C-alpha cells in the first residue's frame, strides 16, 4: 500500500463503522487493515496484546508519521456524558505507571485491564486524575514510543461514570474478540442485565457516530496538509 501519514488503531470495527462501511480490509497476522484515501486503520481486538499487534502491523504496513489510538471508552469523570468525544493529552498505564504525553488534547486516559463499575472508576480519578478509562491506549502509545513515531489518542464516551458494566472481561478471548456465543448464553439467564445491554448498545452507537465525525475531520485536515504542517489540534 501507499504510505499514509496517519495510522489509527481501534479495538472493534464498530467503533468506526460509519467510516469503514464499504471498505474491504486486508487481514495480516489477525489484524484487519483498512486503507482509506489519507489514513490507514487497524482493527486489533480488545485489550493490550491485540492493540499492540495492530499498532505494530500498522507501523510496518503504512509507515505513518503519527499513530493514533481511537475508540470508545468509559467515563471516569462525572462531568462527561455519553457521546462526548475528546482528544487526549496524556495516557497512563495503570499496570506499570508509565505515562505517555501527546501533542495536544484535554483528557487523561487510564489504561487498565478491567474496570467493573463506579468504585473502580473513582479510584482511577483519585489516583491519576483520569477522565476516561480504556484497555488499549497505553499499548499503542508504547509502540509509537519504541518506533519514534508521534502519538495521539481520541476517545468517545460510551458509558458514564456511574454506569455498571456487564461482566464482559471474562468473555474476551486471547485474540481480543468477544466470545459472543458464551456471552449470549451467560446473559440469557440473567435478565437483570438485559436493559443494561440494550442501553450500552445504543450508547456505543452514538459514541461511534460522534467519533467518526472527529476522525473524518482529521482526514480532511490531513488531505490539506494541515496535520503535518501545523502544531495545533486536529479537531
């Protein structure tokens, strides 16, 4: 493929579904790679290891100038609402304590292995001053650091600070995919989660639409040479 100045890592195709619709991906080492006009997108799966694999493949495939972690995330700050989108100023890896700065942004992302509910989120806010939590950004940031590539992150809120997340983490497979069959069987006999799942699905769709709007703006700006030439926010 032709070299792309911008490469974007996401965990699930649904996070940028409106943007990727109709684009046929290549699959390399378990990573779905999408070539858009000015940007390459890699879909790795949920969690650190899949995100790292996707970032590494994107670096080889697209040789980007900037590597971006994008996707939906959980709000830690109570001021954030479903559908809010923000560029990230810093990522902190909760497991290692490592921190990764970016060129621009307002939010601080805490990357954790799992967050089950409001109590965990309050700890992240108290210890790190986190605005949102995800499971991938620190892994992408580490790849960017190792390759000497600029790093950025943009996140859209799918669940607010007091939202209690269903137990998805136990159904994430090694490849970063959700074991849908096992998850469905588990939830089928637990009706207390049904309304939560419906709500989360709607929230995630809204977050994805809003995230796509910001990413499309980024692509337009890159087409104009803005991203490479100006040291100011891309959205």
